[in-house]
C-alpha cells in the first residue's frame, strides 16, 4: 500500500511539473527509500528502482 501511495504521489508531482495530464501508455518512474530499492538503483546505475505504466 505504501508503494502505491508513493507511485500516486510521484504521478501527481510529475503532472504538476509538466502541466500535462497522464495518458494511457505513459511510463512513470519511481524511487523508494527501502534497502531493496537502493540495491536495484546501484545495480542498474539509475536513480529509479521501479516503474509503472498508466492505463
């Protein structure tokens, strides 16, 4: 549930920055503060550990 809240928060922030609503097929990237997420970020050399598709 916490991840869902963070993903929704990120989507809202993303929309407010771009001034465009999310559309079907948009990809939303997410970063988290968990140890598992940090491991993914290090292994992939990326600031993001999760992603989702809007539909």
